[in-house]
C-alpha cells in the first residue's frame, strides 16, 4: 500500500559510505483509481511484482544494516525500472497477459503521480547517503509463461557500461557454489534504467542483483539470501577500496 501518498517507502537510515538497497518492483499494490482490467490473482504473479524481493530487502535493512528504498506501487501501474520515454513504462502486455486498463492510459499522469516522486526521492536519498555501493535488487521467474527455456541461474548480476562491482560479485557468489548469471536472464545493456540514472551517471558503484523467484518464496529462504547478499556485497565494497 502507498504510505502517505508516496509511491515508495524507506526502511532504515543510510550510513554515509555504507551500502544501500533499491527495489523498484517490490510491491504489487494497485490504487483503486487505476483499473487494470486483469484477474486479481495476476497481482501475485511475476508480471505484477518481483516475488520475494520485498522480504529479502526488508531483512537486509533490519538485520544487516543495509537501508532500503522500496517501491509501493506495482510495475503494472508504472514500471519504475524503465526510462520515462520507454514504450513499456506503462505496460499494455506482459508475458502473454493483456493489461487492458493500460491501453490508452494517461501515461503522463502516472509518471507525475508515481514515477517522478519515486525517483526524485531516490536521488535525494542517495545523494545524502553517498553510499559506497548501491544494491539494485530484483527477482526473475524460473520460466516465462510464453517461453520454453528454463532459467538455470540461481542469482545473476546485471550491468551496462560499469561492471566493476559486478565482476567481484559474480566471483564471490560463484565461490558459494551458486549458478551465477552474467547479464542473464536479461542484459543490463538493455534493461538498467534505475542504475543508469542513479549510479552509472554519477560514477557510483552498484550491483544489480537478480535472484530466481523459487529460491526466495519463503521467509526462511528470504532470510538466507538476505544474509548471503549482505555478506557478498560487503566484501565487494571492501574489494573496491
């Protein structure tokens, strides 16, 4: 749910030079005045929310001193991890599902009400914290409904031009025995909007992490990955000194 009319919430207090977490797809909340025209159960589907991410990010913030900036609105209302001009910033289709309420939607109104406040607040939060490392946290479905290929990676690192932190994280996750994707199952060359804007544009270190959703479905699994990500990214930050 949107708190105090904000499309975001922040958990924990950033520590200058520390680590912070950003989760653009942490919520499946759809405001009453946004009729998407889809079955209610689709709001628990990966097309509406990055399953497991909210729980992982909450635990990272509360147990591992990695404050989080979390979205409070579904990606089906407005995709906060796309550029404003991206054709799917208000998606009309996702993984084979039509989103009829978004056809002909007032995109500018959604950008003004949700997208811009989210990113303006994120920018101020990051500038105030001056973090050593930004963790952009997402999750991916083991298999797309309209695809045939299984996705074997357990965790993945995405990046566009700056792979300095990602290289360390790929190695460290691999040393833990995980199957690690390198710009898989998506490429940060195409999908890296939030980190392009808030990290690469200012030369800030970041790790854009994707976790497979079936591995973070329960509280215990979310706790495990929160601890693992906190440990790996803490060591990445030290390696970047």
